[in-house]
C-alpha cells in the first residue's frame, strides 16, 4: 500500500467516525452576558418563532427595536390595510419596450403623485407579516416605579442548542430571576422563578401591537391603540382566551399558566398577569382559529420534553460537521458559524412551505415579503444537509400556489410558460418594483430545486409532481431567449433583464454572465426531465442550448456584462463595475461546469481563476451582500483554490459578520440579520466537505489540502 493510499484511508476513517453531535453543539451554545440589542435569541420551529431579550421574555421591545427585534411571527400571520381608494394592481403596472419585439407589462414603482403611485405603495406594503404580540416582564421598585432595562444586572443567558431552549439568569434590584424559555407549535412557553413575584415587583404583560406597514422593522406600532380591538373572550383561574382584531384580520391568543395568578386588562391591548407565588409556568399560543386554541391544562414538563425531543430529532436526523480536529486557528469560528447557521435557518424557515422573507420569522424586511430570488439560498442548503423535505415542501408551494399567477405574469408580458416573480406573498401576489420585476435569475431556481429533489428521490412520483412546473419554467426561458435571438445561427445573448448584480439593469447592460450560464443549465436539465417522462426532446430548446453565447471576456477575465450602446457605461465593465454581487463568480460557484456531458464547459477554468483573483483584489466590498461570500467560496472550491474558499467564508468585512446568536449581520438600519448569508455559508461548507459532481476524489475537496482542515462530517450530500 502506498503512502498516499494509507493517508486517504486514514482520512476516510476520520471522516466517517461517529461525531458526538451534542458535544459539538454545547461548545457552540450562544452565551449572552450583556443587554445588547443585537444579541436577541430566538426559539421556534420554522413555522413559528419568538425572539426574546436578556430577561428570557419579550420585556423591552422598544429598546431592542433597532437591533434584532423582539417579535412573535408565524407563516400564517398576515394583514392588509384597508384598500380605501379601491386601487387595482393594474394601476401599478406599466407597458415597457425592452427590445423583445413586443410590449411587456411590468409591476413598477411610480414616483409621481397620483393613483399610480398610490397603487405602487399599496401593493408593495400589502399584505405584510404580523408581529402577533410580546409577552414580557414589567419590573418595578418598592415604590411602584417601573424599572428600565439598565436595572438588569449579572446577566448569564445561554441558548441550549441541543434542547432548543434558552436559560436566562440575572438580577433585578438585587433579586435573582431564573427563566427557561422554549417553543412548541405556535406557542412560546416559560418556567419562571423569582422572589419579585411575591413582593409584587414583577408582573407579566402580554402586549398586542398594530402593524406599521414599514419596510424594515418589528411591525409593532404600540402607539396606535384606537385602530384595533382586543378583548378577553373567556377565562378560568389558569387560562384566558383573547381575541385580537386588526381591520379585517382576526386571530386568537390562548394564555395559560400554572400557579396562582391574577389576569387583568390593564391598558388597551395590554393584558397583565400578576403571579401570587414565587414561581409560575406560562404559555402563550397564537392561532388564526378560535377552535384551534389549546384548552388543556399547562404542564411545563411536557412542554419542555416536547421541545427537547423535536430539537434532538432535528440535530440527529440531518447532516453534521465537526471542526475539532482542524489545526487552522480559524476553524473554531467557522464551526460556530456553521452550527449556528443551521439553528437560525431552521427556526426561521425550516418549515419549507411558503418561501421565507430574508429576515425569516424574526422581523420584517421588505414589508415581510418572501423574495423568490433568494429561494436558492433559503432552500438548497437544507437538501445538501440531508433535509430534502424542506425543498420538497417549497416546490409544492410553487406547484400548487404560484404556478398559475406566474403563468399570468408571463402572458401579460407576451411570453409563453411561467415567469416566477421576485417579491411575493403567501398567495403568490406580485409586488411592484423597478428592480425586482425585471430580474430573471430566479427563473431557473425552480428547475434547480426540482433536480435537487430528483437527486434525492429519483422516482416517478417526483417527476410527476414537478414536471408541469419544470416545463412551464423552461417554456418561458426558451421564449425569452428566442426574443433575444438575432437569427442566422448567431450566438444568443440575453438582454432586457436586470442581472443578479442589480446595478447591471436592463437599461444599461446585457450579456450578464450568471444569467447566460443559468439559462443553459435550466434548459438542459428541463430536456432531461422530458426524457425521463418519456417525451421527445424539444428541438427548439436544443437549438437555443447550443447557441447560448459564452461568457463575455475583456482583458483576460470574465466581465459583469456588456454596456448597452448609448448608455452611460462606455468603458469595459471589467474595470468599472465592482459594486453589488460579484455575479460572474456565481456562474462557476452555483452551477456545474457542464450540466450535460456532451456540452462544452460553461467557462474556461484559467479565465475564471483570473476573474476570481481580480474580484478579490478589486471589489467594492461595502456594496456586497452576505451570500456573496458563500458564492465566492463555492467558486474558489470548484476551481481548486481551497485557501481562497476559506478566506471568502471568513473574510473580515461588515457584511460577513456573524453575531453572537449566529445571524449574518449586514447593516444597522435595514438588515441586522440576513438569512441568505447563513444559507450561502451552509451551501459552501457542505460543498467543500462532500464535494460536487466531478469533484476530486479527496477528503474535503473544497478545503485547502494542507493537513490543517481535517473536517469530520456525516450525511452531507454532494452538490450538483
């Protein structure tokens, strides 16, 4: 046996050795020792989430509003303001000539006052996700004065990842408080102990807000008390059923407790529970139906057991990684980011039904709306981490809810098939946008995810479930490409679209690299689906696939796009446009170099390597987004540059910051958390460990092969 074969055998044994998953989690439990608004912790299950402060509850929402806000959000909790002007979606639409030979009608943002602008604003804001309520402490001194957040001292709070609970300990005016918080179903529960209850210096308050309808916030307008109603419908000694009505939206809150306490409606939309003993168990459940609210007696042991069992199942069922054998000093931080990214993506979007918003169930961004361009980052990592059920449920939403509206969008714009919108809602409504409405890079996402589902379940049932939407997606792509075809066998260059790199708009650029590559990938895989379904290949699609133009080059590197003639971009874009996403690297990082063996590669490896080096040396990093770093890492890994891949994941830039709670921080005003960044990190780590189609047959092929990155992993799936 050669030295190389012995080394590979040792690496294989190390890689497949059983990992003590609980130990890995426990050494990465987030620990909070100060009242930092960016250190909020969340409990939840992917369909429901509650975010809490250092008190273990949601006691100081105003003080945390500019950080990681204190909210309670679900996949079902939505609201629309009354449409008093009877505005129509058509009033937010505009006919555009994008050069495709016919008028195209897009939902846009009108800027001039009038009904068009009113319609733009209404259909961007509505519907929006609700913050259902906050359950928190009200602390007071012996004179009855309410105590501020600064009165909290000796803080020791820990998120127990294995159990899915948060344990909080601290002092208020010298008195200890102990809280254990968790979540089950649509419920947050807590076990609380403090002598302050006996002194009547601590109470619990359930506060119900009116929505704000703002772009990015906690969705809580606490001042507008006269625009909504709330009341106790029924109560017992240890429970109450509360109704909250906001315009036409109704939902219900079941408040249950174990221990002696008195409930009263102390202020409009504030329900105060005054414990009469030193300990109390409490649970608050939110529901869209009165009949679905629990009526059984609260048993905190059962609640804790159910929460712990669910989280233990989550951690044991999917893939896992362990960086403890790595000798690179950066490995500990990469492990922390990886473990916590699994947790925050699970509690915020692990349900996999309606695609999540970019801030998940923690707070609202873009009015709480899902963005389908981000579905790749939200869903693909779950499949790579051996949780294919999440991507399956996401595809089901596309199939059953979004397909018909997407067909209508394509028809309205003069194209065949289905065009997937960018900014949507649970019912696949389209939000007006001067950027999003013209994006196309989300279009092949459906085909990629369907192929991912087939790789996990290569059977007839998978094909039959998604074949219609795969075909409709490809029909639009082919028709769009056909409208860009100059004929006479010339290469097809796509235009009339805004690129992944959004400063490359449909007005100033064309031949965007990621879209060129993704179009060929999508149509090629759609042809494979036709063959699997026993259908003949579509000859027109084959012609388009063969003539999709290669990536544009300038000065030995691939460029962001080519400038539209007479636009303001008159110099080579390779030396001009270094803002936003380095999308050119996505053509390598996200996609297989050739989606079918008889096709030429999408790119030249040496040119892409030069492009990677150029981007790393010249990019304007302040304009990037969190998922760019994972995308760069995947590109570097495919190109065999493991050092650059690790550097990308851990580069010290603001948009690549990971908070103590594991969230990817972007900027202080709009995006204090950004789940696509966490998803990109998880995709990159999975790919660097398990490899990709055609990757080298070495251990951890995407990491540096220098002996410092002996990553142990279980269950990760190879990337396309």
